[in-house]
């Protein structure tokens, strides 16, 4: 993200393959491999640093499984290893070096179906991503990984639900989510037309003194968040969606509450 015009001038190539085999309703293991290649202009000159290499090439190997336990529990588990190469930070006046990436992330989701008329469900998520103690910036080259050390910060293009207000990436993140949703039977023939839900998140750091993708202090516990949602299918082609999120930081955090 420290590369000039990263948000408007990006040239990356991505390749992926995924295979899954269902052994039984309870167990359906999968494996995936994702490759990202950086074709952006490199060796840019930025005063006062001079020429800087921003190239970041990464690969992601994931293993996991999903399935059901009985007729009311659904689950998904995944562990991902990020490898590849990236350039070290130019801060400190040293020469940039190309260093290997060695980072991990994982997620476990569980859903309990109440099997009532409103299709109510209770959900939970546990997730983590590794961080790097050398970095001042979680995902940038300037302020990034120090020369002579592997980059342990997990940076990916994937998606996981980390809330609406703070919405951190998985870099150096520990997260627990508990949520529930249910239908409001405005129409007895379609009890799921109006659906409301709530999610509670607790955020922490994998490495206490390493940066996250959002402002934070040196404390392990970052804060908690409450998200509310409502989805109303008014007619077959008209719907209404409402989202509200409130993040409450741990005392002293630079982020003094987000809505």
C-alpha cells in the first residue's frame, strides 16, 4: 500500500486451483493453491529514499474441510500458508533485499441451526493471522519487513467477515465472533422474508508489538464490536438492507470508536 498510486494503477496476475472431495456429509476435505504475481512498475524513485523496489509475489496453499455434524451443526475449517518473496523496507538507509515470505492464517466457523419456522441460526468464528515484529506498516514496503529476515505478516486478497466498523484484515489478527439471526414472520407463508441478526466481535493481536492493518497500541486486546443487520425481501425484485456497526476500542487506542 506504500507504492505510489497503488489504489488506481495496479497490474497483478492471479492463478488458482481448488479441489474438494466429499467423503461423507460430515467430511468434505479440500485443498487450494493461489498464485499472485506483481507486474506493477518497479524501481520507482521516491524522494528522499531514491529508487525503491515494491515487487511482492505471493503464493497461498490452503487445506481445510467442511461438513455437518448431525442435522443441526455445520462447520468449516481452513489453514493457509503464505509463501513467496517481497522487498525489505528502505527505511534506515540500507540497501533493499528480496526476502522470503513465511506467514500463516486460519479460520474455523460453526453454525447451529435451530430448525424452527423462522430458520433461526447461531454462528461462531475463530480466526488468526500472523504478524511481523520488524514491520512498522502491516502491508507496505516503506516501513515494511527489515532486511535479512523472513516476512511473517500475512497479507492476502481473500475475504473473511471481520465486522463492519473496524474491519481489519487478517494481518496480526486474533478474532472471535459470535452471532445469531432469525426470521420475522410478517408473511406466514414466507417466514424468512424479513431477517434480522446481530454479531459480536472481539479483536486482539497475534504479536502484541507488531502492527495491524488498523491503528492500534501495544496492547494485546484491541477492542470489541457489535454489528446489527436487517434484510427484508419486500417483493421478488425489491429488497431493503440495513447495516450498523459500533467498534469500542480498548482504552488508549488511537481509534476512538467507529460507527
